């Protein structure tokens, strides 16, 4: 399986910053952004708490088996790169 990587940056209204990649099977930027919002919500960051967000296509790469399993199960995989 090849996955599309969407580079995502989020600033919160409280001054926090998160940088993460959203990996999905297709090249649907709106879907990647929805998955980013879902993942943020699972971490307690509501859409109302986001002051600025960017989720854009970065590159394609072969999926590691763990990533492919997560995508098959939930539609996406997140790689947290930075959290301040």
C-alpha cells in the first residue's frame, strides 16, 4: 500500500503548537483535514480551540505494516512530530 502524507500544523488559541503528519490511502486533502480534526479532538483539542491550522499534501511513500493496519482499521495514521 502506498500512502499520502499530509503535513499538518496547528496553533491553538492558548498558544500551543502541534506538528504532525496525517497518512491516508487516497489523495483527498479534505479527508486528511477531517482526520486531523478527529485526532485533535481525541487529544482534547476542540475545533473552537484552534486559532490556525494547515494540512497540505507533502509526499507519497510505501506504508509500514503497522501504518497499513491502522489505515485499514480507522482510515488514517498520525505521526506526531512536535508538540509545544
